[in-house]
C-alpha cells in the first residue's frame, strides 16, 4: 500500500479485481478507512455532493424582462411623452402596462427549474460504512474514495463504487440507464474497458437502488466524479433554446420598430412641410409610437399562455415555463421513453408455453389479478397447474391489492399463478420452504425445497428419475430456459413425466426463441422430488438441482398502455413523428414499438457510436427505436432532429434523461416516477406519466397558438388602422394632424382591446387542429396572407374613421361648434370597428353567422363591457375632461355603429369567396384567427 497523499483512483475499476482496486485506494476492505484517513480524503476530494450552479439574482431576471425589444420601445415612448408634453397621464399608463407585463412574466419564470439544486438535494441521507473496523452511519455527503459501504435491499446507493461482495444482488438502474428490469450484479472481473454503464455488472452507481440482496461496495467516485456528476455537468453546460413563440415575438418587435420609425419619419417630413412646430411633432411622434406598438401584446400573450397552462394542468400536464405552452403546438418530433410512459412499468406474463406443446394466452395487465389464463381449445391442463404452483412457490415476491413487494418479474409470476387459480398464500402455507438456492447470475436459476402437505401430494411429474415420490419434499426451480433444459431429464405431460428427447429440446428452444422475438422475457419452471432431506452445504444443495422435470416457459413483458397506441395514431395523423428512446434491449423495445404502431428503423447505442453527427442528422428522422442508449446518445438524437429545423419534445423520468430534457425544445418529465432532476430540467411535467396526455397537450398547445395568432391579428389590425389614420390626418391636415390623443390611443389599445383580446385567449381548441401538420417552426407570425388581411382591414377602418372625422361637422352642423365633436365621433367609430373586428378574427373563413360565434361566452361579456365603458367615456362628464370627449346624440351613436359594422360586412364577403373557392379544392381550415 502507499501513502494517502499518493492515492490513485482507478480509471477502469470494473476491469480489476476488488483487491487491486483496494490496493490503489490504499484501504483494507475488512476494516475500512480510519477516521483520520476519511478526514484527510474529505479535505482532498470534497463532499460527496454535486456542484451548485450559480443562481441568477432577481434583479438580473427583471432586467432581462425589461430589455425585451417591445418593452424598450414603450419605455422610450413614456420618457419622450413625459419630457415633451409634461403630462402625467400618458407616461403613467404606459409604465403601468410595462409593470404589469414584467410582474406576470417574473412570477411565472420563478417556477422554472433549478436542476442542479434538485441533484444536490438527493444526497441528504446516511450510509453505513466500515470505519476503523466497525460499521458506522455517516452522512452521504461525507463519503470519500476508499470507503467500504454496506448495502441491503431497499438502500439507495450513495456513491459510485466497485463491488467487493454480493449476495443475490439486484439493482434498479432505471433512473440512470433506462433499463426497466433490475440488473443482476456480482463482483466478477470484466475485461472490456469500453463497456457502457448499463453493462458494468460489478459496479454500482449513485442514486440507483438495491432491489434485492445485499452487498459490500468499495467507493471509487464521489460528488462530481460520479456518473450522476457527469450528467450534472452535461445539464449545466446544455444551452436552452428559445421557443418558437419567443423568436416570433422578437421578429414582430423588430418589424414594428421599423414600421414605427418609417411612419414617424413620414409624419415629421409632412409636418415640417406644413410648418408645424417641433414640439407638436414630438407629441405626434409619441402618439404614433404608441399607436404602432400594441402595448398589450406581451401582457395578453402572457395571459393567454397562463390560461392555456391552467387548462393543461386540468388535463394532467403542468407547465413550468409559460412560453413552452406554445412550443407544444409546433412540435413535429416526440422522443419518448418506453418504461412507464408508453408502458405500465408493471411486468406482466403474456404467454405460457407448456413442455407438452400447449400454448396459453394470459389476459389482464400489471399487478392486478383480474385476468385469465386462456387456451385455444378451452381445456384445462394439469401440466400448467403444476407449473403455476412452481412459479408461486419458487418466489419471494408478494402482491396485495395490486401493490408489489419484491422483484417485478417474480411479482408477474405470482399474478400469473393467481390468475390460473393458485392461492399463493395458501400454497406457501401448505408447502413450507425448508431450503433454497438463491438466484445468482453465475448459474441463472433459483430453487426452493418445499415440504409436501401432510395428506401426501405425490406430484406425478415432479418425481425422481424413477418417478416415485421421495421423502415428502419437492424441489421447484425457475430460471433461464436454456439453463433449466440442461438440468432436465424429463418432460411433463398430462399423463406424467416422460424422458426428454432431443427433438423436445429443439422444439422448446424454438418456442423460447419465438417468445423472445416478440419482445418477451422468458422464465422457465421445472421440478423434482427430493431424495430425502436436502443437503445443508450450499454447494451440495445447488449441485442437487438436476434430473429435473421441465414444465413450462412464461413470456413476460412490461405491457404497453392501452391508450398509448391510440395516442401515437393521433400524433401521426397530426404529422408528428414518434421515436422510442430507451435503455432497454433492442429486441424488447422493437417489439413494444411494433405493438404501439411506431415504425422506422431500430438502432442501438453502440451503432450510434459508430456514426458522426452528420450521418446521424441524415438518418435520425428514420429511426423509430433507439435502444441501450446513454445520456449522450439522447442529446445527440435530439440535436440531430433539431438540426433539420424540427421542434422536438423529449420525455423522460430518470436522472439520465435530464440533459436531453433540457436540450429539447420542450422537455417533458414524469410526475409519478420522475426524479427531482428530470422534473427540474423539464418544462412540462405529466401528473399521470401517460403518453396520451402528451398528445392531448399538443392539441391544447396548437389551440393556444391559434388564440395568440387571433389576438396578434386583432391587435395589429388596430395598430394598422391607427397608423393609416395618422398618416391620412398628417397628409390632409385632419384635426391638426393628430386626430386622437395619446390617452385615447392607449384606451383603445389596452382598455378596449384588453377584455376582448383576453377573451380570445380562452377560445376552445378546434377539433380539426390535430388533422393539420405542424406549422413550420420558422414561419413568422405575420405571413404574407395575414399581412394583406390586416392591411385591408386597417384601410377600411382608416377610410371609415377619416370620413367620419371629415364629414361629421357637415352632417351635424348643430354640433360643429364643439371642437371635440368630430374627434369624439371618429374615436367612437373606431372603437366599434374593434368590436366587430373581434367577431371576424375568431375564424379565418367561418362566418360570424354560425353557432361557432356563441361558443365563447367571454367574448360576448367583453364586448358588452367595451360598449358600456365607451358610453361612460363619452357621456360621463368626469371622464370627458380626461379623454377629451364630448356628448353624442342617439343618431350619432347609431352612425358610429353603422360605419364600424362595415368591417363585418367586408370580412363576410371575403370569407364567403374563400369558402366557395375551398369547396372546389379542399375543406378550409377554420381554426386560425384573422
């Protein structure tokens, strides 16, 4: 041994013997580290915990929200207004909008993930270690390389390490590797230094769980030097992508900024040519900036996303980041875990093949005993009954009310026995176990020696080679079919045992292969009567397991969720590709994929290692199944799909899934089986761990985007109307070049557009949405067609409003003496344009005169509120001074409504023409806004 300051941690400990690893770590496994050694190593290697990420202070988060392009333009408008006009109303209202938007977004973003903190929180328990020759409990955070850890069933492994001893050890590594079955572990040396984590059977890893047996572990890695630490590093270095909505809003902000600059420049030029003062021109510039930028855009988008998130939560999907709601709607690729998401994560026997050649199907799923063992001809089988008894007795698991205690595979066999009419508890009571050979991966079987009932149960085909019962003891064996075949000399039939012939062995192996090709894990059962009392020596007891009577083979699987196949079909109809990415074996994963309707090629993680990024990018869309993959493989697959412009949703529940969840456009974690790490890295959490909920969430996401689009169209129509009105007023000298005050503009943009726009956010999702392909992620919010519609409606509003502004004094000479009359009537007309336009934007081509118009009660409530508020602003004296309005007569109100309704009639004509053209080709999609 060497001094502690020369301590070396083995690079490939699975390729070395336990004693070699112990020598390198300078520790005697029999006594463990001394307290002084442990203290020195703790100082050298640090605590057994993961590095904490830097927390972003609240002021930085708020600053990031305030530097949004739209917000910066609004701040500039408020400052200019305050400096030039020296009025408090306009800047105060603008700043109130900015504050509201910032608060909404900050509160929602505070719920976002803290992935590394979740990883750190996993290391709070204690571990039993040998220190100074004595077992002591120490905090997990104080473990160091060289510590000798004692583990039992149910323990969570506190650090990475090399096995020294293992007794019937199985470890559940699903959270790290994705392997659905507990993995058998033993200290035997492995020769390949390039083995993947899932294949290192003599190594244990932090935060996996001991499901059976006991072990002694020599710690080789702690903290960030563990496999979990490597994943934490990946998680911390993974760059989060902006959502498509965020990118679209950024594009829109740039566009509106350019439009505002151009319009302001034109008005300045026209004003200077007219001889207007610089002060008046600055006031007009503020008004135009306010008119061009829809102040309520970010706030109402946040509200729409929040309402969508609320609806998603009711459907079992919790959204942590508001902007991620919209991402669901553009998802074109879903990479999903298998275990627990597409499957029940409950092992179930599906088929039983008896040695005599009969085949049985098993109904029911999971650990519920509801179901039957069904044969094609309906006849009972004594061979099957004895096989089921063997599965029940050679078993340590128990199932109570659908809850499993013990190994999942053994639980599946208990349920099988119950379905076949075996009372497991009664059988175990009447056949007490007197000896056993525990399962070991070296010999791949488990055997129990059970006393027969007192009344004498001479199991005809569980006899000795002579066929006679022994001393009232029967040995039941379950294990790998090939192993049991080698130890069997007889075959069970309805008439008793007969010699096992070569052709029988060949037939049984073919049946086992057929079950394996269906993705079923196979488990065989055999028996023999014992010759007297079983030997006490463990080796002699194990060696006595021979001359068996072969009974049957069970085919076991983690069954698909019944609703998963339908959900995948719906996803395909919506143009979404589904990829199963799992740590399970390729054959098993491929079989599940076939059952669920997931097409495409199947590939293993080893094959992915042989591809460069360019080849993977080219082939990734064609892969339906990726099996035996590592965290790095998952990230590469997500990145390869994203490289082609796809919007990728990634599901997962384990620590190993966290980096890919964060890298995906939208990471989806499992709420029931998911680890804190996966939930921290994800943007959405499923409360029911169900793939079908993902598809339902996609539909909701598409509906949310459609509602946002309706709102944007509605707001921009208002903005375009304002811009055109101001340009016309500046060009023709209407109302001194500034027909509306800045406060009137804000009234329309926020108060008037606010309630109706919010009502658009709760429009129900169109059922036809899931029959449309995903939208192109790079598609801007404003396509050419939408711009034409917006400008057309803006022109109609501008023409109507300017006509009222110009003709009102001539039509109503009795009111012409009031300088506020014409602007008040024009202002009111423009408001009514918005009320009718709200009805227009709810459907791209559907008529307002249909039942769809009445599906959203909030729209009608908001419209009523708008009308009442406008009446108060115009008619109430206390508000007239604030908004620069004056009283209107009933006839004048009727004129404003009539002119404003032209927006509805023009839109109805356009929609009727569109529907007529659509009938000649294909049905028009009516879910989108204006």
